[in-house]
């Protein structure tokens, strides 16, 4: 029926506003409006079996009190049809979803979800639609998600709340604070001047009445845009929307003015809120951000308000211009900043911010010494003026267009479905009343820009003048790390608490908390939530699962050996993903800490006759990128894994993987570049090497607070096995300390080590892997023999012998020793904490590991969510099985009580032992756990996963056995698994396997009475 809908038609209570083709995405677009409520629907109908929906609302907030963010959390805490405390997390527990999220932006809130199962998809839509339109929004939900006063056993008051603690974590990150200040500098007088997520000092000012009023004002059907993507017919989805929501909404909102003039007035009123004041002269902003105990230097950002991107062509023009200036390190503006010596590295805030009404371009440096701030702005302006006067390099233009062409051709999947990226532009068009047909960027828009460049030599220079050089809407923003930043905010928080206490007695606070705790402890009956069953995903005794498709071939080595050539045949849209992997374990353990810095430098410092800037330019022109990944292995001990390891000496090894992507037409040029990088890199550019190491150190440093849960997780695992130790050495706090040391070491000695390492790994042999189409493999076959011969490649050599203890020693970090073993606390400037603990569990080859996977999923979505997030106020808590290591991992995120959370985790395991699991409970947990194993992947992702599994020694047969074991988990299996875990947890013999780590601020650690090792991190 969808195919029969035409522009101007009516379908039941919907008017068809437009129908048009989007050939680049093999989709037909249907734009409809509901005649009785004003709700709009935009469906990209195609053959994608992964269907996605998203409810989007305009949600402007003129204050920094986080109301839009609080509502986003709160609507998912129960609704009319699903009167549960946490239907969102229950669906996460039991759905086979492929994506489930909710996002508060600066001016909108979006609720997307997706699934590959139609029934599950509509289950998710039923829960989400009911949540956004018919939420409960009890006072207790407001207190839980927004803010509340609590008084501890010593009589000390504090402010708690999930959103409140989430944003305290955000305000503990210097980079996040700097980004907000930079954007706000140009957007005075608009809602973008305020933090839509909420300033923790302002969140406690929100009243319950304002909370209710905000939802009533903005969560209306005439302010809602429903984006749909996938193969479920449009009419079937419209019928579902009508039956489940719209009929009820017609009764809830009987008096909506649906005239064109009323609709225009609503958009005009919204535009007033998002339109910033005009800026006639450049402005300067000086501000502070959080800092640790390290050396303080500034982040300096130059920003331009570059105007509206009201259609895809306008957006493409800005993207092309920005790419010409900053596409890669060799691009003119980026290169000038890097070489200037005015800062340590490029600011992570750099780029085009185009998701709001007025697009903003940011360029700047991090690590700028005091006194050099204006010099950064002067350099940026001078570089741009020189470009205008002397002309823009043709190669800079061509490499930018090549990069954008590659990006457009590539079938991508990041942290969710490709449809997530597609929905941004239609929502943008609806949001600001710009129309939808010309919103989605396509190859034709890039071709239009390309033709304008070819036909008009002044086209790009005129864009440069108009958008940047002659544009007075510019700001210079200087953000200085301050050791007093957190102290000032903590003092202001105390003042806010004192003010709140003036209006509420201790007894009133206790009464409210009693009411909240009673609400939180009510047991939900989740039977009202629909779900699928395991048998729906088992056919002829085999589970539905992603299977590996990899062929083991070979290429002749220069010494007559057979180099493994691992091939994944995929529909890649003409792109070749090419990997050349060298074994890292031919090195000594003492070399391992240097490998991440080596990997960062080896493809970025130039080779042969190409300096680093020209190498970057050629790489952008002929490839989709060249880079290096490190991979460490700890495979299972299944019979299949043993057979693979016995047959191939490259299974269960550590790898330095050089990776390149290219379009088939560029195979010869790309391989020549790749060969040059591998044979001619000599690390001779000392300044470039130093810059890259400094940038890597800064990136690590700025990630510790926002990604604290990852760092504490690495710490607690690092003494368990060789593999987990290497993970910490390469990716953990140990690596940050290595980079910090390297940045202060004479670069000449580092270069000497890099040259030695490069020589050794190339002598250690290699394997080749490619993911491509049949025609691309034929093209590769023409070039690979010469490629292997000229690089003197050979089959992988055997690893160098080493002891696990050698790697464990490299993870040791000095600190103030405490009385408690196996417990570490890292002190930073964070206002919230991150905790992790690991306990013994079953290994991959043990059938008990199947039910333990279900245990961790159930814990994450039930007891841990309830105890640590809902009651404790942390932003997140999760539990994962680590079957390769034989461990169970627990961690928290932005946690106000990090030192208590590990005990809560242990109590949850004990409580789960006494839980009376029904068959329905287990079915729900099994389905949610199973969803992780059927996530769709891009062609690149499928190829990469197949390679990784083979290198680990994981076969489809073993994976099938595991997935069937999960799908067949019973209530007794689950209960026995929890009893087994608790027994291991309580066993004194296993005490050494239990480890804890926390990252937090000085205040939290001083109040905790922590008796383990304390390590100060100077960030």
C-alpha cells in the first residue's frame, strides 16, 4: 500500500504532503501529517530489515536548569499503559533491540530505537510512544531523576539525582566545559547560550510544577516529528501510530489549532528562541575549566558563526570549505597550527557544529602558554588571508572531495544503525521549518559543489571570504584550567544546599525520602510489557546469529613461505578494507609500552620523499585512511581453538595491524602509498614525532575523567592474565603514564626505539586480510605478489618466549600503600566517581559461562540499575562476563558514592541467590542477552569481526554452542549460576582474584576512609 501513496493523497487521517525518491540510499521518502493532531511522519522506505523509529520534539529551554534533560529521563520511568518504575530498562533487559536510546540536544529531544524483528520493533514503539505522550511524571520520579536533598547518618546534607550527578561528571571534564563555553560565546540571546543538559548549580532550582509544565508545553503531537526507516510498510506503521497513540491524543488535545497560520506561528516563536543576537564586531571570552595538579596551559579557540545550513547543498558547501582547511594534518590551516609551536596540539573542539539553527566553525589549539593566546587568532587569520591571496592548492580541494566521496560511498555503522545519521537532516528541516525534500545530503550535492569549483575559480575563495574572513561574527575564547574551579563549584553547591534548607525542614526531607524509597522499592509486574521468546530465534536446532565468512588463502612470501591471506567477500560498494598484520609478540615485554605511541606515529610522520604534510595529503587523495591498531589475544581453550592454534602459528597472538581502506579504482595508487609507508618510514622528523606524542598524551589525559569506568575496569583486570595486562599497558592508566614520560624524554632516544621496533616486527612475518567484493579481489590479485615481494614479507615467525609476570610488572603503579590489598584509588579533579570490581567466574569453554552471561545482563538491568542508579543516583552501572579471562566485571559511571558501590554489587549477587526466578523472568533476560549476538554489522564490521574471531581461535561452531546455551538457559540454571558466583565471591581462597579500583576527586576519597593504595593522577 505504501508504494501507492502519492503526494496529495489521504490515508485515513493522514495527508500525504510529499513523496520522493532518494536514490543514494535506495529509499522512497513519505512525508505525512495527521489531520487531527498535527503529528508529522517521515518514512524512508527501503529494503533494510533493521527498522528504526524516532520520536522528536522541539524542547527549547531558556534556563540552564536542565529541564529538557530531566524530562528525557523521566518520561521513561513509567506511563499510562506501562505503569512501571523503569519500562525503558525492562525493555533493555528483554528486547532483541539493535538500538535503544534517548538524547537531549540543545533545542530538541529525540527518542530512537530499532530492531531486526518486526514484533519486537512494534513492542519498542508501543513503550516509547506511550512514554513520551502519556508519562506518569510522579513527584517521586522528579526527585529521583532531577534533584533531592539527602541527609546522611552524620547529619550532612547533599544534593542527589541522576541527571544532577550525570552533569557533575560533565562539568568535571575540561574538554566538555571548554566546548560549551566556546559555543555559547557566539550564541548570546538564544537558548544555546544555556546548557540544555543542565548546570549542576542550576538544576536544584527546578520546581516540580515547572517540570510538569515543560512536558505539557512541548510534548504535544503538533510538536512531534516521527522519523521511520526500514522495510515495514508505511501504512502498517501509520495504522500502529493511530491505534496506539493518536486516537488517545485526539482526546487529550481536542483543541489543537492546526491551521497553517498557527503552525507557522509556532515555528516562528521557536525560531526567535534559537536565533542569537547579531554580532557586529569580534568578541573575546576568558573563562576557567577544571584542572588537576599538572601544569596549566590554555585552550584557545577561534569561532565563527557561519550562518544557516537550511538545505543539504548549503551544508555541503560548509563541509567542503572546512575540509579544505582542516581535512587532515597536512591541510593548510591545520598544518599552520601544528607547525606554529604556539600550542601542544590541535584542540579537540575543532570542527563544524551544524546540528543547531546557526552553524558554528571552531579552530584552535590546546596547551597554549600564557601570552600566546592572541597569537593563535592572528595565525589563523593570517593563514586564511594568505590562502585567499596566494590561492588554494588544487590538491587540498581534490583530497577533500575524495574524502567526502569515500565517506558517501562507505556503508557505515558506528554505535547504532546507519539510519541514526540519516535522521539528523530531516529532523533539522522539520525543526526550523525548512522543508524536508532537500535536507538529506547526497552525492548529487557533492557533484554540484564539484562542478561549481571547476567552472568558477572564485567559488571557494568567495565562500572563504563570505563565511569566514569578512564575517564579523567571530569570537576568541580562552579557557584556562584552574585548580580552584572545582573548589569554587563545591563552595557554590554548599551555598545552594543552605538555600534549599531554608525552605525545608529536616523532617520534611526525611518524609520526602521515605516516599521516594517506598516508590523505588515497589516490585513491578513486567507482564504488561510484550517480548519475544527464544524459540522464535532457533530454526532446525540452529540459532539465528551473525556467522563468519572468511576464506584462508595465501600469497607467496619473499622467502618462499606462504603468507596467510584471509579473505572476506562482502558487498562493500566498491571499497577495499586492507589489513597487513605483524606479530607484536616477537618483541620483548619491555617494548610493549612503546607500541601505542609507535602506532600513532608510524603512519603520520612522512616517508621517502613525502614529508608528513604531503603524506597526509596523498593519503587523503588516494585512500580512505591509513592507520595502525594493536590487538592482543586470549582465546578460549575449546577443542576447536586448540586445533586452530595447532594448525596455524598465527592464532592467539598479539598484533600490530596496519590498516588501509581504498576504493577499487585507486588500488594501485593506494598500495604504492602503503608500501612507501612500510618501507620508507624512518622517523626522522623529530618535531613531528614530539608533536604526535604530546597530542596522544593530551588525548589520554582528557579522557580519564569522562571515561573513568573504562580505566578502572582495565585496572582491576590487569593482573589476571597476560592479555589483560597488555590491555592495561596499551590502553589504561599505565599507558597514560608511559606517554607522560615519553613526552618529557628526548625525542631522539624514542625515535631510536621506534626504528628498532619497526625493524623487528617486519622481520617477524605477516598476515594479510581484506574485506572486499569479487572484482576487488581480482584487482588485488594483480598487485599483491609484487607488493609482498618488494616489502620482503614472509609468513609469521614464532613468538618470543616471555613470562606473564613480565607483563604484570609493567602494570604496577607507585602510590601510597594501604592496609587493603588489591584495591586502588586514583585521585583526580572529578566531582563524581567511577568504581570497578572483578570476581572469579567461568571461562568461555565452560558451559557454566552461558548462564553467567545471562546473569550479568539481568544484574545490569535489574538489581544494579535499581540500587546504584535509581536509588544511589549514579548515571550508570553495569556488569559484564569476561569468559576469556574467567572473571565477572562490575563498574559504575558518574557515581556519587563510588566507594560504597562495590559492596552494593556484592550484596546484589547475594540477593540474586535468593531471588525466585520465574520462567518468564528468565525468558526476558535471555532475550535481552541474546540481542548482543545479533547486532547487524556493516561490511567492514563483518570482515573485522571475522578476522578477530579467527585470530582468537573462536569458531562458528563454538559460538553456536554458546548462543544455544544462552537461549536454553532455565530458571534453575540462572539461580545456580548466582549461587556459584556468590560461592566464589565468598571463598577466602579466591580473595586474590577480587580486585577493586576507583577514580574520584580528593573530597570523595577523604570522606570515604579508604584503606587501599592511593595514587594521585596529575591530569
